[in-house]
């Protein structure tokens, strides 16, 4: 018999938990300071009221109620109104200013009575206790005595039929589950929130450590916090390979490049432009954007290295009018410093922009700039989530990546994205007879034949020009061009 679940209302959490929290049971949510334990618990109550009209009780053992109200107001939850309507009840179990002296055996019977009254008063279906570990700092009793009393609290919640969350603190991100090593024995379910600092960068993740008697997604999933949706999880397990693969072609905006690609990019494909600084990556992006004119498509441009003024000026110098495209409602340009947000925040913001603008194409210039804001693991997960999202939306994507050397070379950014791209176009510098020339080559075109030659590529007043292939020369892509024998007399 499958364990019945209670939907939390957070769709991404309900996905990784295979339906929500086990109904009528208590779940421990453990995390270090700043990992969003209280927010996770409060969101559980708020969404229960907003989406399912399920009343809730919030017990605080640590913070004062007024402080909790102030902290949660920024998330547009009308807690004051819910309190007046009897849908949200606070129970203040936080220590007061006076010194607490433990006399006799440790006993939570009075608290259990208060808790039971609150649950019955509003017919609560959801209960939060935040944070149970505070008890250990108030009383100096043997651990087994406190454990016994906390088990009685869990049994009370179970008897009342409430689905509950108990939060607890931990001292390290990858160590003991809780600070005192007791709280995890109270519950059948354990969730861990992490706020890991790596190379001066913070990354939040959520992991369902155990759901006794129920299946769930394994491993950590990144999450972020925003005012509109509170905790937003990016479930990597939702990034499946069930997207549609279209045979329809869309233009790159450059006829010669379309010929090299045997008709253009596939609709809904992910395409990478790799090259050194000044090799022409942004020019290819500009032509890709200009290609929307052919079928009156829409394009979203996310620029992380140049301002909109620079982009408009550069495009105009190549005969491409970004402003006119914007006025026609075909183009939306968003320019941001990548460091202003985490990758998870950027992902959520891009999703919101896509929902609002509904583009057929999206261009990211450049992925290399975005990669600076996260660890390698975080960036790989972002790429997997982002490209999967675009494919499910059938949006054709073009990304640029900077190579570390003028003559080429593979960057860490390319190593993370190249396996999941549909096509890779290489822009390289070539030193020939004492002057620098540019080359272009299609390295990969998934599901289609393509021109395998390395062609001359130049940037003129009229934009991009693709010429004939380099004849009788080898070693261009390695940065060591050599003239070879043509085999003729």
C-alpha cells in the first residue's frame, strides 16, 4: 500500500518528494544557520492556506512572534488576516527574558496541552515547530529524558492527525544531521537544507534524506529564494529527455552559414558559438537575432558582458537595427551583470522573462560570464536545467563561450555544455603570412550532415562574410597552421 502524501503547494518540492509530505506524519527539516529552515516551514503553512484552505499552527521555540511576522511580510503572505480568520495560530514557546531554572524532571506536558488546544481551535491540518533544538539550551537534563518528552510531542501531533514540520539546527553542512543528535530520532522523515560556501560563492540545496515507507528523488537539488515565490527549487530530476525534436529548420541569419549547416539550425535546438575575444561571436548572435525577420519570430537576448547601448551600436554598424526589432515587438533585450544574482536566480528570472515574452529564440552572450558566479558543479546543473527547459519549450537557443587562447582551446564552460548542444560552431584566429585572419567551422551538427571544411570568416562594414575554405593548410584548429603539399606538379 502506497503511503498517502499531502501536497505542500510548492510544485517543485512535490515533484522531488513524489507528491508532498507523508500525510499525518512529522518531518524533520534540518539545516545550518541561514539555510532557510524557518522560511521553508512558513511556506508550508502559507501555501496550505492559500491553495487548499488548510489551517495551520506555527510554534516558535526560538524567535519572538513579532519578529517572525516582520520577517515573513516581505513574501506577501497576509498572516494578519489569516490570524483574524482563525486560519493561522501562533504558539509562543520562545524563552522569555528571565533566567530559566530547571527544577525537577524535564516535562513538556504543559506545552503539549497548549499545542493540542491550538490545533483543535483552528482544526489545523498543518503544524510547524521552529526550532525544537532550543529546548536543549534551556534545560540541563539527560538526553534520554528530553528525547522521551519530544517523542510525546510527536505522538500528540500524530494523534491529532496533523501533518507537521519540526525544524532543527546543524553545525556543519555535511556532518551530523542535527546539532544535538536527538531530533532525527523523533521522525520518520528527514529533509536537509544546505547553504554551502565554496570559493566565496553561496549555493543553497535541498535533500530528502529519508521518507520512511515512501519513495523520493535522491540527491541534492539547488534552490533559491525570491519575494514572489519564497523558496523555489530547481528539480534536476524533472529535466528528462522527453522533449520534442523538430525537423523544421530556422535560419542563422547568414545564408552561407545556413548552407554549411545544410539548411540552418533545427527549431528548438541548442547551439554553441565558441571563439576568442573579438573573433565574431556577438556578430553571429546579432545575425541570429536578425533572422527572426524572415518568419516574424520573437527573440529574447540575455547579455551579460555588454550594455544595451553597446549592443545597439555594434548591431547598427553591421546594418542590423535592434531598436526597430524592439519597436515591432520582436526583440527583448535584458542586460545584467552576472554577479548580481546566483545562477539559480538567473534561471528563475529567465523563466519569468520567457513566460512573459514568449520568444521563439533565445540568445545568451555569454555563458562564460555566467560561469563566474558559481562552482563547476553548480554551473553544470544550471546548464542541464536551462537547456532542458528550452527544449521542452521548443525555443531555439544560441549561446556564446570564450576560449582561453586566441588560437582556440577548450574552456571549462564549453566542457560543461558541449555534450548537450545540437551544434557547435568554432571561430578561430589564423596567423597567415604575418597577418591575423579569422576562420569558421561547424564542428558538430546533431542529426544532420554539415560542411566539414574550415572557411575564411571576415567582419566587414556589411557584417559577416563567409568565404572559401582554406586550401592546402592544416593545423588551423590547433593554432599551428602549416602549408601542405597539394599533390600537384
